[in-house]
C-alpha cells in the first residue's frame, strides 16, 4: 500500500517521527522544553534509564505510584492526575515529571494517580490528591470543564493546579502545552502536500471530548478546507490507544480507498497496517 501517505505530527515543535525507544522518546520530549530539557537530560545515564522505564511501567500498570526522591529534598508534595494510561506519550510525561522533581531538590515525593477513567473518576482522583495534602497537582484532563469543581476545591485550599497537554477552563490554574490548533494545521498542510493536494483522507482522531483532540481537529479541518480536491471520507476516534488504532487501520485501509491518513499520536500500528 505504498500509495498511502501517513503524516503524524507527534511532537509539534520538533516534528519527530518513529522514535526508536522509550529513552529516545524521553530525550526528544525533554529537549523540546528548555528548562526540563536542560535539567532532566542530566538524569539520562546508564544507571537510570532502566529505573525510569520500570517506574513508568509500574505506574501505569497499578494506577497509583508514589515516587520518593532523595533525602536532601525539601517537603513539597506533588500530585499527578492522569486520565489515560494507554500510550507511551503519557509514560514519558510521568517520567519527565519525576525526573524534574528529583533534580529540583525541593520535592519530597510525587504521587501519581494514573488510570483510564471518565470525568467522575478523574475528579475523584483530584479530590484524593487534595485530601492527601499536595502542594501542587499536575492534571492531564480528559475533558476541558468536567473536572472544574474538583479543581476549584483544590485551588480554594491553596493548592497550585497545573494542566498539561489538554487545556482546561478552570480559573486560577496554569497551562503547559503546545499549540494544539497549530499541531492539527501543520499536520494537515504536510499531508496535503504529500498527497499532491488531491485524494481521500482517513482521519484518525484521538479521544472524543479531550481538549487536545478538539483543538487539533479545529486546526486540521481549517487547513483542509483550503484544498478543494481533498476530501475527508472517513473519520474515526482511536482514543489514542495503539491496539484500537491498529485494528481500525487494518479494517479500513482498503487498497485504492484512501490516498492519505492522518493520525494523532499512535503512529506505528497505522504504518504497520500499510505494509
């Protein structure tokens, strides 16, 4: 199926594709964030590569992880609420948080609540972290507004709340993310060029309702409207799950039906289905 073109824009600022290993993914992610990159790259040595990978595996398998940092750290406690534990990007996110906490020398422990859950479940996790007396909570939310009540309880208690990746609408919070609209727009432009500006597209989105997916969709479709000879003939949600994405690709990629595929964050299973 060499006629198919797959464009995945997994790291908007760096444009990296088909990363070979967990450690390589972590290196590239950290290099794309200046402060984290400068500090956390110091940790990536032969001694800790395995430890960090094992830590991520345990975190995502059990759903709860408490990561103790060296004894010289101060007493700050950091909580992490992660609504989706289904792909390597989230593993990398959790590892980067732990790496930066260690290097800061100011964090006593990082408590990670990481599981596949709905808005009610994530709100419960945020409230659990509040009750445990976190000084700050990092949230990767599955919905821009559904956790606002729980987040407000945390901020009212004086806890700093930082949203990463997916934007939220709760007040008194901080967002750390790339420009998701540009992510979709630039990916669409690259795909259109690779298709010679004509043909049918299989559009494989992330998780319905997630802020990052909604913003990427805005950028993607706005760009695609510029090309009158390109049509989005099939749109599906993968939930950013590699197995789901691979199954859908194998079902849908019929020879001659599509000339382009756009996928958000689950690349290799899609490419495998084309070969």
